[in-house]
């Protein structure tokens, strides 16, 4: 039985609902996870998603900032929101779904970006990001009995050398500093998570999911970073058929600076 899940930092879901619809009508993932929705729960544009068959929607929103949502064709249960760092930000949501005789806990994250200066003594945002990652180290892929796990989202860290356009030039740039990359890799290790994107694409190959708005010609410059991730518990690794990074979406009308990433499984 086939199953697909897409993660996308949409950078304002109300502003970019036309390209969400464009994605869904063409690719039709079973579950769509959005980050940086930038809208309170009561104003979330659920109607267009329901019209396209996503009748199960859970949201964790906030006015003007952050926000995560899961829209699914498959029923969702055990809706949960974790307040990482205890500051009240809408950065995590999770739920259970069942498909193909499998019970799966799905986590959707929007990790803090961390500001511009990679020094927590002078940049509070960077310290917040490091604290957030530290708390994520407690999250286990095999933490629930008889339950697989998938973790998706904009984790705002490109952990591997070829997850950025220039490893050497970005070592002091937030999202690729050693303290961040080591931290995220430790989250994976402690939690026994599989990096599904790199399961099918060798670590020696350049791979990006984000291209800055600041680039005059993002496609020609191709100075990207892999900030968006799909992880899973070890039992789902062998069931992964392919991963798609929809680079063309960066060139759509009024695009996000992130592009959709979709994992296809054979459940």
C-alpha cells in the first residue's frame, strides 16, 4: 500500500495558499505538513484544504509568527503540542495515524532560525535555538510501543558538508555552524532517527531545500541549504521508495524560500 508525506515551510499559509493548492492538485500527498504558517488557529484557511480532500486538519498557530499544521486524508488522533523551551511558541505538533496496518506517530517541527550572530552571549535567538535542539535530544523514534515514527519539518540546520553550497564559507553562518550541526546529529543519534533524505541520496552529493530571497537569480547562483528534513524510526527505512525535492516550486508565483519535500513509502 502506497503512502506519501510532504513537508513544506510555506512562509505564510494565507499568502501562499494558491501554491499550496498547486502542489496538492499535482502531487496529492496523503499527508501535508506545513511550517511557518503565521496565523492563529481560528484564521487558518482550512476550507480550501478540505475541498481537496484533506478532511483531517490539526493546527498549532500563532499571530504573525511560527505556526505548524498537519492536513491529512487519513484520520488523525492523539493531537499533541509540545512547548519547547517553555516560551509559548507554536513550533511543534504531533498526531497518530494508521495506514497499511501500521500505527505511526508523526511529529511536525519548526525549529528557531537563530538570528544572524552564532554567539549566544550576544544573540538571544541563537541561544534559544541551541536550547530547543537540546530538548529535542529527548525525543525517541521508538518511544511508543507498537508505534513507528516520522519526524518532518524545517529544522533550520543543514547538518552535513554537502547540505550547503560551500561548507568552508558557511562554517560561521547560522544554520551550519559546528555547534548546530553537531547538535542536530546528536538528536538523530540519541533518538535513533533515520535521515530518510540521505538514505536515498549519498552524503557526497549536494542537496538543498532552501534558496534565499536575497539572491537576484537564485537558480543560477544555486547557493542553497538543506534545512527541511524527513526522519523516521528504523523500521520504516526499508519501506521508503523515494524522496522528491520539488525544486521547481522555488520559481512558482510568490514562492516560499523553501520547497516541498515528499517521502514515498510502500506500507
